[in-house]
């Protein structure tokens, strides 16, 4: 198993031995102290993002941090996160806004960065690494409406996404969606995979241990999502991967409208299942006509069985009736 967080310590140890051969004892002590400190499992409390608006300028301040997150009941993963949660916070901006983004890297060991799929930007200038303990600020305009992934883009990207550094940014169209006035309820779902903790070999060649919605294998069933009979429901969905596609499906209904990648011009009608590539997003809308529990799944049932199941509970008054969830 490769412990990525320790690579720099090993490099420091190697450098110390090469460059300070005459002080071998001191170098070894220093390297060992660094190694010991980096091997302490830290868990930094979640820090709330700070988001303020000034006209068409949106200021977003986020953290990169190491935090234990619960991925199944009683199962914790020492994750690399944005703001201490996986997925990171859902960001909302409007088409035409300028995003002024600041990333504070609280991780004591590893550089991190931010890659917004919602913007045009030179990655070599705007998605650059922020060193441990430092912060960086970047500005970009959000000119394309949609439902986009954001993620850490630091190499190896696979490790940073598999360890939890991703989330959803919604760029609302300047004129809204054609169906806005029909929507009664909205939810956001990010699908992703969990592998063996901090195990790059498993990220690369293994199978996910969990495939989840919103970070855990129970987040959308305990408690269930809710709707009232007759409601039209909108779900913003994004598949963070890092490796698998999603075959997004809601049992017992048909998606009346789908906006692929959340663009109002990419509209499809009457869809049973939508394919979301890794990083892909969509808005799905449907009307629930009968009371009951509607499972939300990826129709790749190995992945659903590994956790990617939610429940939309539809009741006469839209309140939870407290029944045990019934689902797939
Ligand atoms: Cu990162």
C-alpha cells in the first residue's frame, strides 16, 4: 500500500541523507521526527465555506483539509476534503457571474488545488497547487450554465479525487430553466466511489468498496428524501467517480425532462435512465403520482448494492410517515 501522505517524508529522508552526509545523525533524527508527525492521523473539524455576493462578483473562500468522514455506519475514512465534508459544499452561482475563489490549504503535508469544470481557465495558471499552510486566489467568469463537477487537480489527480476532494457547482442560467415554475422540490446528489483508505494501488486497479450518493451509503435513505403526491421533483446529479460511470435511474417513474450537464439547451424527454460519465452532470425532473417509496439508484446493480441507493418517500402531505424504508 502506498501512503501518499508520506512520500514527501521519504523524499526528505533521502535528501537529508544525500545532502547532509556529514551530519547523518541529525538528519536521521529530523527525518524520523517528520515521519512520526506525518503519521499521526489528523482530523480537522469542518470549516464552513465563506460565500458572499457583490453584484455579479461572487467571493468563495474554501479550505482543503484532512477530516475523518463516515462513509457507512461506523466506518470512517481519513479523507482529503474541501471544507471537511465529502462531497464538498454545493456551490451556486449565476451565468455571467465572476467567481473570486480563494483556497486555504490546511493540510499540513500535501499540496492541493481547485479545478472548476464550470469555467474557462488555463489550468497552468488558475488550477495550480497551493502548498501546505498557504492560500491562493483566482478569478474566472462563469459563462456557461450547468451542473458541473469541481475537484482537486493536484497530481496524482486520481488520489485526490478518490480521497474525497470533489463537489458540485451549479451555474444557474441567466434566464432560468424553462421548467422552473413547475418545480415543487429540489435535491442535489453527487455519486462517487470509496476504495481502500489512502491506497493508491487500489484506486488504480481495485474495485470500489462503496459506491455512494452524497458521501455515504445511507445518506439518501436514512432519512429518505421527501415529496408530496403530485409534486414535480428536480434532482441535480453529478457523478464524481473517480473511475466509474453512473446509470442514474429512479424506480417507479420516468424522467419527464433531463437537461444534460444542466444546460437548458441540452433537453431530453421521457428518459428511463441517464448515463453520466465520470465528472458528468444533469438535471432530472419527474412528477410523482402515487404515495410510496421510490428507490433512486445507479442501475449498475453491483454499484447500487455497494451503497448507491436512495429513497424518495412520497406521502399525501409530503411529511415522513416514519415507516422503515423499503427499497432495492
Ligand atoms: Cu488535493
